[in-house]
C-alpha cells in the first residue's frame, strides 16, 4: 500500500469525499433500509466543521468530520474507502479528532452509529469506546480521553 497522508479537507474535496463515503457505506446503504443518506450535506460539513481527509496516490481514501458539541467532541461521520480498509486508517483518523479534543480541553469523544452496523460498533469497542445509550435505531458511543 502506498503512503497515506492526512490533511484538512477543503470545499474542492467535496466530490471526492462524497465518493469515498458512498463507497465506504455501500453495503450498509444496501442492507439497512432506514440508514439516512450519509453523503447528504458533505460540502456543508466540510465548511462548517473540522474535516480531514486521508489521501493515497492523490485520491481520497478516508474522511472524518467532527466538532465540539457541548462538553464533547462529536464525530459526525467517519468513512474509509474499501480499498484502504484494514490498514488502521479509521483509528488514525479518530486520533486526529482525539488530538483536536485534547487541544481544546475536551475529554470525551462521542458519535452515533446505526445499531445494525455491527462491524462498525465492534471496531469502536475494540478502540476503547463504550456504548452509552440506544435510542431507536442508533447507538450513542463515547470514549473518555486521558
């Protein structure tokens, strides 16, 4: 695998990020009928929040968007292209959000995921996240930072 580089996302990345998210969520979108459109509003997310991309061979293979909400850093979306999955890229993107949280004095990361996305839930549990509550079809997960 080529070297992966990380940088802040910009408005010019919107189409490539949308394609990355669509590829990352393709199976879930097919299998989970009530999953919202995870590509909706990508350009707005890049402009309004902290957004980072992972690039490989000049293409975007990963994306994370997050921002502080109340006393926690909330991850709104995390996607890794299927061609880059299994290389620890999701963990590395989360580490960017963790560092930004620490730099802001925030000690909790949060996210919501669909209860039927069990591989995703398992990955977060493996990365020391905990399930805090379930509401309808979503699971609120948290990770305390040291």
